[in-house]
């Protein structure tokens, strides 16, 4: 569960193209065949013609952040101690990421996803969080979701996902159990009314 130190987050992508789903939510549809993503809400951090990378943000684990601080031998009295780690996806489940507000502060491996949201994968942000010097809002996530070239686009065409512009209020301040519903409601969709034949947004 200890986040690995890394010099880079993910290979740098080309300029975000028109139609990129970066800074969007993916809401798993009833047609989702992959059990790893049933009822998942995914925040897309990067998307280009080479593929996509995102984090599931509505699956808390029964492991508090204080466990990570302890494993990294960091003294902490942070109000974040009791915050749960999140299961971010089935890829590299031992690797840690911090999804956080885009404060002026920066760390060794920080990628700005949007003006409001950044992603950091280096150890230094965890140390700052334990010391109370971290970002104002943050989620610590283990693992991620990844798609190869054209794979995500095909899944959306197959009605596996509903796409929604992201909202930092949902990422950081909405209770986990309500995030899917809140994301869908932001575009006027009631999840209870979705069927396997629902089209994409």
C-alpha cells in the first residue's frame, strides 16, 4: 500500500486534442461487462490518441491514510489520518497517486489535469500531507485504470460508459456513495432510469 517514488507520472501525451475526455467523468453503465468497473465513477486524468488513464474515485478501501503514514515512518496528526484510501483501478495496484486541488504548491511529479485538479505520484506530497502542509483537498488512490489506443472510444461506443464533464466538488466533497448519482445528475440523468440500451452522452 506504500506509494512508490517515481520521477514521472505517466509518459507525456501530445497536446489534448479536440474531443479528449481529459478532466471528464466516466460513469459505468448497466452494460459494463468488466466487474472491475461495475458502478464505478472514473476521473480521466489523461487522454490522447495513444490511450487514456484515469482513477476510480468512488471505491473507498477499509484502510485509513494513517496506515500509509505509518508505513512511510511519518509522524502525523493530520485531520486526513482517518480518510480512507481509494481503489483506483486494476492496473499497478501497489502504486499510489494523489488526486488533489490545483493549489499553487507543486511537488516532484505533479501533472495539472485542469485549473482545479492536479495529480501527483511522488513521495514528497505524502510527507507534506502528514505534516499538515499538503493540498487543501486530496484523495490518495492505489492503482489506476488504463486504456490503449482506441480502447476507451470503443467502450463508449458500446455503451459501457456515460461521459460527463468533471466537477471538483464531486471529486473532493461529495460522499463516496453519492458520487455516481451526483455526476449523472449534473447532466440531467437519473441513474435509476438507465438501461442496457442507453446511448452515450
